[in-house]
C-alpha cells in the first residue's frame, strides 16, 4: 500500500467514521428526491438548495463527531440561553407578518424558538438521566414546568407550529421517561373532550365577531377553517382547498414532473416550503407520495433502532424523542396539506425549502449518529 | 466506559414505551396513507375536474354583428372599430380580484391627461362604467382615439403598466336620423336584457357580447344579426393571466339583413314631411314588401350605441316639455300610434255595404246635408248636401251623409265582423317590434273596454254606429294598418303579409329569402273591389285628390281623410291652437292597375298621416304624391322626372286597356259610368 493510498484511506476513515451509513443513505435518498421536486417547484432555488445541503452535511458531521454525553452536558446551558433569547424576542424582537419571532443579531436574523426544538428534548433527557433510578412524581412536575416555560413564550409570539413541535419534543421525553399512564390518560381524555366540545360549538365560536382569549384572529381562523374548509373557498379555506385539489388531481401516478397544473399555474400556495408535499402528490401521484412516506418510515425505524440500542438512559430518551420529532414534522405537515389537520407552519423535513428548519433537522440527525457512533465504538 | 449490558430497570420501562411509539407512528402513517388514498384514488375524478376547472377558462369569441342594408345594398347599420384607452380597475394576481382604490385610478388618469385629452365627462363615464361593471377588470377612459393619440400613448406606455389600448366593436348608422325608427339601434346589455337572455336560454351565446338590439330591425332580427359566439379554451394562472391556447372554436358571424326598404324613397318621404309630425308606410301591394316606413320627428340612433348621455336622453324624452306640446321623437307613429281613419274608412264601408247587399252601386240616396238619427243631427261635410248621391259619387266627393245612412243600415255587428279581414284592429304582424292593435269597435270591444264602468257604459248604442261610418267615433288604426288595407284593395283583395326583411345573407354569401306570404283572400266579390277601385282612381282626377295629383304622368288611386281631434278629447275647438287641428290622412296606390309582380314595373300602396295637418287633401296627399312620383318615375321634388318611359302608359285613365302585363280580375263592361264631378269636393 502506497503512502498516498494509506493517507487517503485514513482520511476517508476520518470523514466517514462518525456517520451512520444507513441513516446517511436514507438521508441522501431524501435529499435527491428533494432536488428533483425542487427542480420542478422552484428552479431558481436549486443553487442555494445545494449550498444548504452541503452546509447540512458539515453540520451533521460535526454533531455526529461529538460524543452524546458531551452533547447532553451542553443541554442546560443551551436551554437557559434559549429561554433568555425568547424573553429577548418578547422584549426586542422584530415583527413580521403579525408575529414577533425574530431576533436581529446584527449579522442576520435568528429564530430562538427553533433552537428550543432541540434544546428541549436534550435538557429533559439530561434531567432524567441525572435522576435515573430515583425518578418520582416531583421530577415529572419539574420537567413539565421546564417544558411549559418556553412553550408559553413561543405561543405568545405567536407561533403555533413551533409551539406544537417544542411541546411535542418535551412530551415525548416525558413519555419515554415513564410518565404514569394515569397522567397520560387524563391528558388524552381532556384533549379529546376539548375537541369534542369545540366541534359541537364551532358554529358559534367561529363567528367572526367572537374573540378567542390569548389567540390571534388568524389562528382562530385556521382552526375554524380546518373544521369546515369548504365554507370559504376563496378566502381562508383557499390554501387547504387548492392543496387538496393538487393532491387529489395527482391520482395514482401523477401528472408528471413539471406537469402539475396546480403547482405551475400558481394555484398552490407556498409550493416550495410548507406545501411542497402537494407538489409531490400532484406530479408523482399516490405512488410518489408512498415512496416519500417509505423513506420517512425507514428513517424513523432507523431512529427507533438507535434509541432501542442506545447506551444510556439519556441517549435513549434523546434518540427516541428526536425520532418522534421527525415523525411529528412529517405527520403534521402532510396532515395539514391534505386537510387532515389545521394549517400550522410546520415544514416537511428535508424537503421543504428553508435554512433554519434544515439546521434543526440536521442537528437531530447528527445527534442520532452521535448516539449510534458512541456505542459502536466500544 | 460504557459496556454492553442488560438494560437496567429504567430501560425496562423504555422498550415497551418505544413499542407504543412505533405503534403510534404506524397508526399515524396509516391515517396519512388512508387520507391520500381517499384524495388520490377514491375521489380522483372530483379533484381532477376541480383542477381542470381551475386552469381552463373558456373565453368567448364574440361574433361580428351582421349589417343592415336596404334593397339596393346601401348600408344602413354597420360595425366600426373604436380604439379606446382602458385602465385596469382591479388588482392583478390573487384569486378574487380586488378593486383598485379610486385615488390610485385618479392618479393614473391625471398622468394620462397630461398628453391625451380627457375631460370631466370622460372621468364621470369611467367611474360610472367601473361601478356598473364590477365583474370586468378594466374600464374605458377615452374612446375614439386618433392615430396621433395612440402614437403618443405608445411612446409613454412604459410608464403605464395599468393602461392599455383596446379595440372595441361599435355600431354606426351612416344615415343618422333617417329611418331610425325602422332600423332601430343597439345599446349596452342591461339587467333586464340579461334576465330575458337567461330566460330564453341564450345567455351563453352572449357571454362576451356587450350590446343588444333594442328597437326596430336591430331588435327584431337580433338572433340572426348577432351570430353564434365561439370559444377559446385558454389555460390561465391563478391570477387569471392567460398562459396558452388549448383549443379554439370560431364564432359564426351574424347574418346581414337586407331590407325591402329603399333608403332613397325613405329620404324623399321624410323630406316631404318637412317639420311636420306624422307617419307614412309605403308597401308593394303585390308581395307585402315595405318600401319606406316613416315616423317623424326622428332621432339619431348613434347616440344610443355606447349608452346615451343624460342630456341627450332628457332632450329625446322632452323632459320638462308640457305633454300637449311634446313631439315624441322616440315614438314610432307608423306602428304604435292609432288615429281615427276619417274618410279613408269609406272605401271599406262601401265594400261592406255591397257585400251585405245594403247598397247597390247605382242606388242613389238623397243628401239634404244632414242625417237624423236617435234625435241627434249628424252634419254632412257640405252645407245643403250633395243632392242625389250614389256609391261612386259618395267616394269621389267623400259624402258623409251617404255613410251615416249606410252605417245605420249595416249596424255595428256587420261592420265589426267585415273589417278584420283587411287587418283593421289587428296587429299586422310586421317584422318590427312594438306594434299597437288599434281599435275596431264592436259590442264585445265596448264591453271589455268599459268593464270597470257601469253597465250603461258597456252597452252599444246604435247612435255610436253612425260616426263609425265616416271613420270617426271609437275606431282608431295605425298608419301601417291603413297601408295594409289599401294594399289589399290594390292587390285585388289578396292581402299579403307586410314585412321589411327581404333576405338574410351569411358570411359565406348564402342567401335566405323571406318569401312573400299570402295572409288571406278577402271575402268580397271581385267586381265590388273593382268598382270601388275605379271610384278611388277618379278621386285623384275629379275628386278630393285632384289638386295633389294635378299633372301626374301616371294614374293613382287614393282617398283623403280627416280625423277630428277635438271631438274625441271633448275639449273646446280652438282654431289658433295647432295641436287642436284635425289629423290629415291620405291613402293611395299607383298605378291603378298593378303590373304583374314578376315584371320590373313598380307598384306602390301607401298611407300618409300628418298629425294636426288639417284637411287630408291639403296636407297628406301632396306627401303621397312626392313619394309615388319618386317610386314610379324616380322623380324628386323640384326635379324633372328621370324615367318617363312608363309615364305614357299610365297617363291614360283607363290604364287597364293599355297595359301590356296580364291583369288579374281584369273586367270589361265598366259599370254605370257616372258623370264626373269636376269641382274639388270637400270632405
């Protein structure tokens, strides 16, 4: 073996060692699919998409290279920083489209709530690892308070989509940590009861003059629209209506790449971001959608395997929660676009265009790889 | 160092929880797949249709409206193209177009006005149009752009993304006021029109059409003139902008309508009226073609095409003018105004008398100058009476007493059942809209007319029959009914359907003729018709029409009539008031023996009415003379005759013997040739 080849081998070992090949393969497939879809939905964004993908790779590699216990030890600091920034947003944040979500750091805008999507499960996983072997109901109470504080600040911005994701992330950790079934049952019953009461009274509550305490008008409208999207096809129900038309008209095998009429004649809103699933379903049909869902399923299964085989309680909780966050993203996004759920601003993981969301998702992938890597090594 | 080891107690709880999470993921995944299946497989047809409806817009292709031409091909109504400056009135993009704020539009207008003349009226019309046509995305600010103005705008176009030059089809009537009641006009489709189009299932055919025929031929032949709207299938974006043409089915242009009208004859007739009010209908008795149809005063139909201004409308409606002094230029008197026929009714009374054998041709009555009936004295037209009067003389000198007696003998039922065959009291069903029925009085009519009054008012009194005999009393007929009755007489009792449409010509020059149509043969013995015709022929030589037809090189038959105005209204007769004067009638036909319809020899029958014209002989008859002069001789007033060839033929009183063409009902053995009455008898 020549020295050069040896050097190359050690370099590639250095580069590839932190990565989980299975996860990396699934991710590459997803990103390739994204590239094809984006080449139809928004040709002008292809170059920056490539840049995003490259940065994402670097980010994943860096995170994957850090041992999981070290990652967990960052968690409390990250959490405190996140809460401070959220308070900062409340005090000095920039307002755009009626919501105060952004913090201007001088060199660019930053959305602290995004940080919380990862910081939250990490912090709770770190916390439960600390209390391992002696977890009592007090610990769950503390955890719930830790969870509730940033969620409250995010709802206040308001940013319903992120609030849903952050609280989901926390709840998953609580669940995996062994939150008693009594509590889970009580929450589920209360939730279902609330939905039932809402459906019964929606006719009255959705009247334009009715104000919902603590919610902006547009949020109320989104919930009401989901309940009866056909009522106002040209106004609030327009987005859902047009995206269901796009999906439904795709049929079994789709209209073909770049042939989607809903997409290309501008009937579809936000076609390169939150509604990109409708583009896939319109142009590649039921089959194309199943392929995408299959890729996500593979990703989730890999995540669950990593969680099941993780070396410590903290890493187990973190891997399980991160996997479930991916699922939440997918389910809420596709559910929204297909009219199953109300419109909340949740992107389709790795497919929707957008830098901030990609950073979060890559942190998640990096964490999973780091956890996988840590027990493989030893 | 962490090593492989059995999970501790916490991990024991973790794995089942993870399994529950996996189950939750699978349930969620199945829910998504089920939803996608429902959308993409089960309801595919529904969403496919919805997507197609979204992207495909059917754009109507408006057909070219047919022209209206006279019998010689002279264009009476045609299309012209108008270049207009249009401003986008809605915000582009979005699905529901939003109206642009007025300040923004006014700004654009302000900028445009810097180099294109836009006055206050243009602005007002623009905002009015915008308000009334909210469904349209643009509104015209200025029409009739000159080439220079267009060039100026094109130079500045880059500054105006919201302004466009558009070509609009408009209608123009080259003869303006001439024959406007006949030709009619088009106007913008209003709400009522839209409703009636919807009702007759024609709304789709008018999707892109802005105008519709409102009066005259334009309204009557609307369907043929309009044509069939075509359709472009256009792919559009959500914002409504066209992307590409998917399919095209062309429009079928409207048919040109050729009228039997001769616009030159119309011109002569309208000129003959001068400033007077009245109507004239001239027809070819042999085939029912209307040659001229006059109602004066007239109006300019061009004013209506793009919505009449309020000033012009007020002027035509004579807002503020007292009712008694109104000229009513919009009223088509020829079809819609019924007047008592006066003495022009007498020839038909004579036929009724002969047919019902109440009078013989030669039977003489004695006219003392009045007629007593039911304790009331009916005055003759001539003081002291005409002496012994037979039927011939009664027509030539227009003796009232003769017809008082005849009416008394016939009684109302015989009159009211005899007259409808000439079309009295019935619509002529001419191919023009808005015709009145007139009044042919009868017992049934009176009962109905006074249904709300007491029984006394509903009863027919024999005294009321007397004035019917001389065309006064309740009866009232439209000029077209009088022309039709005279044409029927001229055509030896063959009543032809009157019509102005002669043929329709489509864009491939395929011709659809509207053939002559016999309505009915009059149930009167031919020899009676002949006798009455001979008497009418002598009216223009020895009778009441002598002066009007002095020096004519043809032989015309006619009857004067004077319809009293004041007696009907019950007001006090005031000679100084022009509006109280009698209406003047003249009905005529020429030549007295009509040439065969297949020859190119002309024939004409007409009815002239001059409102408040006084004596028929003085006012209406000279108009008839000018019209007949032009039609038979191509001679205009104060001009020498152009064609004298026929003149010698018809010069002789007994034209029947001289004419080469075979004549229907030609009868030899002229009955009792009475002594001509040389003096011009009064009516």
